[in-house]
C-alpha cells in the first residue's frame, strides 16, 4: 500500500505547487506531533482556529457527550437542538443587545455569503462597498467583495455593483449613500497585512452607514473570539456592526461559522420566500457543542486579556534590526521584515527549528504570528528565543 505521503501527493488536491507536506500524527495544546516522532510549536493556531490550543479537554468532552446523543438530524433552523440553542444563547449573552440572534454556518465564507444576502434582502438595495486589500473568503459572493486582485482576477466576472474604497481613509466614505445595501470590512485586515485602522475611521464608518441606511458588516472571522484582547475586535473601537460574522476559532477546532444580527434584520429570511437561506450542515450539533464549550473556557479563563499579554511579550522580544515593524493587536500580529528573500529564509529556518509561522507569497515580507491564547509562557518564551536566533541567521538573506 502507498505511504501516507504518496497518497497525499497522488490523490489530494493541493492548493500550491510546493505544499509543506508535514505528516501530522496528532496534536495537543500548542504542539503538532509529526509522524517521524518530532514536534513543532503551532505559532499560527491553524490560521487563528485553535485559540485554545489543540484538543482542549473541555472541547473534547463536549464533542464526546454530543456524539452520544445525536449527529445531524435536520437542516439548520427547523428542529430545536439543544447544542445550537445553548450556543446561540451564550453568544447573545456576551454580545450587544442588537446582536442577539445567530444563524450558524459551516465556514467563514458561508457566513459572509449569508450576511451579504441578508443585507440585500433587508434593504432592498443591491450595491455593496468593501475596501482595498480586504479578504472575505473564496466563494463567489465573498470573493466579489475581496479587495485583492490576486484572489479576484482569475475568477471574473464576479458580482456586479461592488465598490472598493481605500482602507482607513475617512474622506473616501462620502460615497456611501442610499444606493448601498451593505459595507463589509474586517475591523483589522488579516490577509491584507495585519492592518489596524484608526478609531476615528471606524466611528466615521459607523456614522456614515447609519446616515445612508446601509448595513455595516464586520467580518471577524480571523479577529474574533478573544484574539485581539477583547472577545471581538469591534469592542476595542467602541463601534457595533449591524451584522457580525465569525468562524475559525468559534468552533474550538470543529467547523463552524455564524452571521449574527438583530431579530428585526434576520427576520427577512423567514418570508418572501420562506427559507430564504438554508444550509444542510451549518450549525452541526457536534460543532455547536464544541463551540459552546470553547466560548465558556475563553470567557471563564479570561483569555482575551491574556491575548494582550501574549502580544506584549511578543512585541517586547522581537526588537531586532532585521524587523521593520510588528503590528496588530493582542495575539493577532504581523512581523514585517525587509525583503521577501529574508522572510522566506526566516520562516524556513524557524520550521527547521520547530516553529510553524505564517508566510505567503501574497504578503511576502510579512510573518504572521497567532499562537494559542493559552500557550504556556515557557513555550512562548522559548519560541521567541528561537525566532531571535533565526532572525540573526537570516538577516542577510
């Protein structure tokens, strides 16, 4: 029989010509254990998913308990299922009153698709506004409001009537008018380079949308669930969206997303026609049980506040001539190096030394850092020491 590596290379559809190809045996806490017996520290949390680390005991127990009750029984929203209802209630308890009702999906891009549909149906308008360098997912609707040509151009034509504005530019917001159904933005741009806008821009954006009658959608798929120092990043700006989308860390390692809004807004999906938006596996009871447990741990253990300390330690450690800048908020950080060659060499050297960091050709001088929020301090400190050594070794690359 072919080895695991051979089966992967023959039968799995790769998404790059040079996949990392790490053979994962198991994962626990901040560690990924490989088939060869070695282990590496996951400093990107499965791309901001495993914020509690891998296989948190509370999440595993919740999954096991739900498995003993039932799996899928009906498309989301038609049967009363305790796991879904408990999670929706817990989310409502930690969010502003205007974000009291959740529609569960499987993924983040599905959450954004649903949010865009709601905005069009609720307002009766068709125009959408997004921002340059944004990223909202790879399905057609989400891709249509993604402000990076490298993602969009191979798949045109996409949705019509989408306007892109410069990010964090108050003067550009005047074009948001009564023709706009929704404005969608990441409170902190992720794929666009870990860009944090000014408080003034966020407040002006909220005011402009309110004045124009356009719904404001915050895509917190990457920035949510405690990663930036508050449960959701919008709390740090003092601005509340009309629709919130979330996924990634929401499921505690299980696939789950949601778009969350008021009863008034989401009621538009119930009529003209009924079942205006349906999903077979969205809100899967096992994923909801895992998410309920993960959110309980996140709040009870004060992990949003711990994310601030994680970020403080990282920033304090990575003061080195090879580093142009460390930006972001909490434990959602980007380390900007000087050249693409240096960045590629640094990430490769770090992996050789047992650290998994984020780097892609689409942001080729940025190293993305997003460790578990509960990473043990000794593991984090050792990882930072290794990063400094790798910076020294690759500074001239």
